[in-house]
C-alpha cells in the first residue's frame, strides 16, 4: 500500500543505520518524512539522507536532543505516525550507566511518546531489541523464546549489561505510557541487524561482522539471538505501522540462531578471511527456530536468508572501505 504524500510521519534517529533505511523505504512508499538527527551541521548525519530518492520534496530534517522535549515536539508536529528509533548505543565501555544509557533511553522514549500524544499521532512504532528478550536465564529451557520472554533485569545489573538493561527499561516505559495514556504503541525487537550501510559510519551491529572478519573470538553470549537484514527491519516497522491488526511486540530475526551458526556460514562463504571457529552452541540454552518471527511472517514479511545477509554485509563493508 503506497502512502499519500500528504501523510507525514516522523522518524527519530533518522540518520542511523536502521533509521536511514526506514527513511528510504518510507520515501519510496510516498510518505513525507520528518527525520531527526543529532546535529544538522554534521554532513555525516545529513548528506546520505538528502541524497535519497524523494528527499528533495518530501524529507525534512530536524535537530533534536532526546532529553529536550521542545525539540522533539517540533519534529513530530503534523505527523500522523511516529517511529522512535533514536537511543544511545554504547555496547563496550560504559562509565556512568545512568547518565550515558539508562536515563537518556527512558527519558527520550517518554518524551517522544508524550509529544506524539500531544500532536495527535495515531500510532507510534518503538524500536526495541532482542536485548529486551535475552539474556533470560529463567525462561523454560525446552521452549524457543517468543515475544512473551523478557530479559532479566537483575542478571543484566549483576553482569553490567547496561545496553540490554536500557532497552528493557525503555520498552517497559513505553508500554506503561501506552496503557496509562491510551496511546497506540507497537514494538519491533530486531536481532543483530546487518546488510548494506547507508550512513558513512560503522554502526555497532555491523561492527560484529567486521570484528569477526578480523579474527575476533567474542561470542556475544548474552546479546545474540539471530541476524536480520536491515531492509527487513525497516520493512517490519512499516508493516506494523500500516497494519492495524499488528499489536504488541514483534521479534524480528531471520531465524533464532546461534552466533556459532552465523560465524560458520561467514567462514564457508568467505574462506579468504581467517574466521575463528566456535562451538556449535555459543548461546547456551537458546533453542533454534525457523519461525521465531512468526508474528511478522503472518503479516507477510518474507525474511532475507542468512547467506544473503552475510553477502550483503561483507560486500558493503568492502565498498565502504572498512575491509579490504
């Protein structure tokens, strides 16, 4: 279903890896897009968006700060729908979790939802993560993980997994707000997002395959639940926005798989790189499933398979000059 150019939607975090793809597909489908960036003067954030087809007439860029409510109101004004992707991402070293991750993630989500409610947006799509689903050591070991599964807050605190904790708390804050204020909210929980890079910078999830190619032996035990093509993630956002029957959370992975499965396929497809070997089960207790994303499949999403995700990722890394 193509949108009317009269329909305005807002994408927070529009210059990011998933955000750029979402803006691209929304413009392609005929929407007018208000996309937010952190700095309008930074060409690394703006140039690739302004080059998108349809951007000249139907893309407006706004500079926002997630903790500055008024800047968000300006971006969502006139929008019938909001896609909230902007969030602080620090996966490695976090010095002050509350200040760097937790506070901005929660406050930013509440600010965006409050602004969306104020301007009368009819639906908000919140980008969460599988990091709000795993790690979940108390989930029954004989069941594949589903949207009913939540990552364990105490486990995350004890193991200083601040990024997953930020995603859990921000998503829970979104659900509490939706229930309390009567706002129509749906959530997408993407796995490890890979594929062609539109921005000029390397994002956290593509850094995983980049590091693997360079011989990194980390297994992302508490983070990985499967890979997904960035185009499918963007498409999933549009599908849950346009399909009024879509409710609740939507796990978004090509399949529930282990990092060891992923690494083995990279090694098979690209033998010229010295890819480390891993045990078959790198995510202890995680049951594999081809239909982990059943809810999105039922909406009509046909996921790009892992082999193509890897090829598109590696070729993009080469084209962009991140690997030789």
